[in-house]
C-alpha cells in the first residue's frame, strides 16, 4: 500500500469498524494492532457469546450511559442497533434477541463476530498489521502528520485512536491511547474500573462461591440510606459478588466506598412483603414441624445458602421447625428480605468489563469524533470518557463511534 490516508490504532470493535468504514468509502486505510490477532477483548465479551447491542428505543438506550449519554446522540442517529444487526446479518451472521432485549449472534459464538469483521476489513481493502505497537502520533501546526512505531514513521492525513481502556490488559488494552491524547494536549479523566465485581469483607462469602441468584433485589446502602437498587441476577464468588445487577451498580458503589462504609443487601423474596414472607415461613413450619429447620429452608432457599442462613439466624442446625421461636423466625424473615454484607471495594481495574474515564468529551466533536485540538485526530470506543451499563450498550457505543470516526476521517483526509 502507498502511504495511507488514514491510520487506525487498535483492532477492537471500534477500530475495526472505523477502518472498514473509511476503506469502503475509498480511503487508503491501515489498521495497526499490537496483539497477534484482532478482537482479543471482543472474543471474551458476554462470556464468549458477544452481546453486541440491545433493542431498547434510543431515548432509554442513552440513559444507560448516565450524564454523558447525550454525547452519543449523533453517533446513534448515524448508526444504531438496527443498523448494526443488519450489518452482521447481511454478512451471514444471524442475530437473536434474548431476555432483557439483548442481542447475540445466533451461534452464541463471539468468534463469528470477529471473523465477520475480518471479512469486512478484507473486502474493503484495509491493510492490517498485527504485532505493531505505536509509540506516538506525529503532528505539526495543529494537524496530524503521521504515526511513529516499531522503528518507522508512517505518514498519514488522519489518525483514529481506538486503543480501548485499561480493563483486561492481556487483550492489549493498556491505556496507550490516553498517553497519545495527553501528548497532543488533551485532558484525560482518571481511568477507573467500571462494570466491575465487588469484594466483600465478610468471611462467609467464600462458602457461597458459585451460587447464582435469579429474580432477587440488590440494594446498596450508605449512612443508613439506600442509594442504588436493582432487580435481576447476581453471582457469589470466592471474593464477593458479581453478575449483571452487581456490575451495573458497581460504579455507584465504588464512588461511595471511597468516602465511607457501604453495605449491600440481598432481598431473596422481592415480590413479597415481610409479612407475607413470615406467613410463608409459618405455613412451612406448621406443615413440616417434625423436620429440622435446616431441611424446611430447602423450600425457601438455594441449598448453598442454607448453612449461612442457619449460622446467621443462630438457630441450632438440628432444631425442629415446630420448636423455632418467634424471635428466631423473625431473624429468618430479616435474612430473607435484607441479607446484608459489607463492601470491601472493587476488584482491580484489569478485571473490569469497561473503563470509566478517558479522553474528555468536550474536546471531541460529537458530530465527527474529531479532536477539537488537533485536526485529523479522531477517537472512538472505550478510550473516550463514556461507559454504559452491561447489556450490549458498550459494544453498540464502540461500533457507532467507530463507524462515525471512520466516515469522518475519510471525509477529512480528502480536504486540503
């Protein structure tokens, strides 16, 4: 390839989309990836199933990015969920909509998404160079002039930074893009863990490892007040808790735990009032009075949680249900509806699904994804200061910002 018009740095979802879109518009495009293969992080998203987007309407979709969601308005107007689904299905990857309106490849295999993107790049004529680490972006007189890395200078008219955040560094996301941006005068909000599992101080949590809960309500509490609450699925791990509702609430939990004590509370019976739960317990104890309390609890709880409940309720394990006192029964009701644990803190950022923080949005043009500081410099994907909830929102943002960045970079590279 002759000197490229556009160089894309990073071969994740946003980078591949940006490179492919620029090339299909007719611009000579070079994609540089420091890892041996493209889409390393993409291959593990959604537990390897790759939740590419969500079928929510755009207004509610944007709410999943918090106060920064409005930045994506134009990106989504240009390329949104139905466009993304059509993109893959017209290239032979059928999609299915699952619970929570989440969209996955029918095969439940993230590699199908990666292979489709690789075909897209090949068909568009993108030059792909793996094992290439960029050292710096060159600029003069307020305009990008080239890329420096691996002992060579590559001149270009536009550079697209799609290097990702700091989560899962083994996939190549090591924060290089933040350095590139800062070297060229951009502000970067401190990267922090987003959508991250939570560590719990209580020793008993390790005995619950592997216990998955569905249809429960999780609340986060500080200074005696609930500041976040979600209904859905969660998972106990050897260090604490994870799963969809934990990950979604993690950003708020992490912010609060910096300044004080935070508790989380699990309501195992969110559809029932405390009074109804107590009536249910009474009925179970009446019907199975000769059984031990431990065995009766099998009708109300996952087996893995029973011993922890017995310990916390201070009921002797072999005590018959008919012998359980009112005080003991009320402790069980409290545990069933308000099972509390003390937050220790988040897991390390390299275990986070996404990175909170990044290149300041007010220094990026939302209509083009171009830097407001350096002409010919574009950003897309997780490197910018925007992150969404779990459920397909982050991949949609990556593909949409990549699409717009590639299109805009191609248009810009054609101007004198």
